[in-house]
C-alpha cells in the first residue's frame, strides 16, 4: 500500500517518504493458549516420550535444572516453578536442586535478571549458578562425527538433568528448543567453537527454519543425549510473548512436536522480492548489536530470500549495551572492526584460519554484507556501529531516504515487525 502518514506498529512507526510502496508482513502465529496454567499442567501430566517428571525423580536425586538466560524470551518464571513442584512431589529437597543459567558465551546474568527470569522466591530459596563455558566444564568425548562434546560440570554430575526452552526460528538449528539449552547453553568452549565454526555453518542443511537433515540440529540432539538430558519443558510464543503451545517430556520428542507446529506458524511466502526490508528485533535481542544483528541474517540468509539482490536491510535497535559485553560479543566486535568493510575478503580469511566461538556472528553477518547494505537505526552507540563498518541513522525515515538514493529507484519496502519469529521467503 502507499502511505504518507505514520506507518507501522508501536516503536516501529514512521512517516515514509513519498513514492514508496509499503507492506507489513507478519507470520500466521496462532492465538495464545486460553488457559496456559491448565495447558502446562496437562503437558506435565502427559509428557511426550518420557514418564512424568515426578516418576523420574526420587528423594535422594541430585537435580540440575538448566534455564534460559536474559537473551531469550522464555517464561522461566512460570516453567521453572512448575518443574520444581513436580520435583517436590517426588520428594526432592531444595538442597538437592541446582538451577543453572544457560549463558553460553554471553556474560553472566545479574541478580535483577535472575529475579526477572525466575521470581524472587526461587532466587531466595535455591542455589542458582551462571554457566561459564571456559571453566567448570567436563569432556563427554566426541560425537560420532568428531565433535568435541563438553558440558557444565554440575549438569554432568546430576542424577537428573532438566531444561526449559522456547521453540522459535534459529539461524543454525532450524528451530531452538529441545536439547539446545543444554547442548549449547551450558556447553564448554570446544563444543561451541566446533558447532559454530565454518565447517558446520557452511553445510547446506544448517539454515533458518530447517528441521530436515540439519547437521547442527543433529549435533545438538546428540550432545543432549550424551549429557544425560532426560526431560524438557518447552513453549512456543506469540510475537508479544504469550504461549500458544507447550509440551514436556523427552527432548527430541518435544522438539519434533513443537518444531513442526512452529515451522508452520512462522513461515511467510511472498511473490516478489523487496528493495528494502525493515527488520524489527524487539526486546531482549535489541539490547546489543551482537544479538540484534540476527534479524539481518534472518532476512538475507533464508533458502529463498525475499530481499532483492543488493537490497537494503534497515535494522531498528537501541543497543543500550553497545555491541555486547560477553566474551563472544567482544570477539564478534573485534572481527567486525578489523574487516567488515571488505566482507568477501573477511569471509575468505575466516574460512582459512577459523575463528573462536562468538565470532561466528561476524562470519554470518559478513555473508549478509557481501550481498546487502545493513543500516542500523536508533542505536544509542552509533560510534560503535560505525567502527564495525555499518551505517547508522537516527530514524527510519532518514534510512529510507538514504536507501532510495543508494538504489536510485522507487522503493518497494516491507516492514517485518517480528523478524526473529518470521521465516520470510520468496516463491
């Protein structure tokens, strides 16, 4: 449609310059569950591929419950209490239960983030530990494909290992959830390095939204089995964070069940590619550029991208944490500053010498930059964005004017408010 007034929802509202054709694209996400507590209770009573949790646990068991970190929109404040109630019904005492935050290579969570994630009562009552991928990990040997498998020592030592998770589109795993909270979230650096290295990421099946013959997903599942992950509680969420599906039980069975539903719910096909895609990110991924850059890769690196060759990606994200504060984020920033102005050269260099975990985001983003300009809008750290060789503007309107000048033609523009839960293709 053509519009001269404000266009787009909420914080993505803007007044487009004249002469642009604009569409809003949203995935066909199902309606929220009308009674989430009842659906959650039913999922725990009738788990997939496993006995009920209260039958798996016993009073003397040492239990490790792995939960998602602050970069994931996952209702752990509801999921964790539900799992803890099942453990208590089996007689497991508080002193035998450790909650482990799946930080991967991100920074440790703050007390405020733990409280927001789990609730003040749980934070006060239980032992809560942040994973450190560079310390306190043990080796599980190698996978059948030679991947070094490592996991947090507390997870490995547990008699009963559990995890929460959210099933949503993922650049490498196809869809997150299942074993991934453990297999990557509390893995050691050798596992993260291999699964996020070029030998893995360059494989054809490793892509957004793909659940069939995906080597990354296969590695995740094997790592979960080797770690002893017995039971997961996963949800799928609407764009505003409301659960529309929930499942509990064996990790692979839960992921198969919710992944198939999420695949149908996230897919959008358009008939003609766009000149510009405004890729909405949203909280919490918009808190640093490392996480926000996912939206650019979700737009450009699908099996059949809906962005025309040379088309522009506009990425609105405030990035109050700058590029990011964790080990992986800083590695990403270092590589972007050193070579993102020459993406083709950077890709060849990274393929030749490899890169440490965390830097894979630079490798993937360089693939985007080789094909498309990426413009960041509204960042509170424009100098850090510029240092990474990307263009930064204050407003979407300014970015659109730049894109029109850059491309030299009237623009066909798409606004995708929830890029990270949308698999957009042309066909």
